[in-house]
C-alpha cells in the first residue's frame, strides 16, 4: 500500500544538492565580501533545513503508521505485521538499505 503525508511534498535531494553546489561554487569567488559569503551560507542552510523538514514529515508519518499497524497486529485486527519502506528488513537499522522508500508498505511474508 502507498501512504504519504498530506500535503505531499516529495524531498527532492538531487535538486537541492544542485542548488547547494551552485551556492558553494559561488563561495569560491575571491571577489565576495564577507556579507556576500554570509548570505550564500544562509541560503545553503535554508535549503538544507527545508530538506530536513520535508524528510522529517515522511519519517514521522511513516512511524505513526508503523505504530498503528503494530498495535493492530497485536490485537488480531490484521493477520501479518507490516514491513515499511524505511526499514524493509524490519531490524530498526535505517542505514542498512540503499532504497529509503518512505511511502510504500506491505504485509510481511509468512
């Protein structure tokens, strides 16, 4: 099943990294004033903060969904536990997979 927080804002890391790369290249300009550099760094921080909030919304929502599904399984309301796209192997280690597929969830294999 697919679920997502509403309103849907997909974290577009590649787009944001391109913006940050441009900003960092601009920082290499020797003709910048201290104020110019501070302004560019503030823009980098803003882009990263936006990304953090967007990703955080997905993890918070998926965590809520995960908790509800675990409770439903314990209460016998669903027959199998759910596996979640942020932790496909269910080991609670979020760094051991290449694909962080936050909107996708499915029933665990029997």
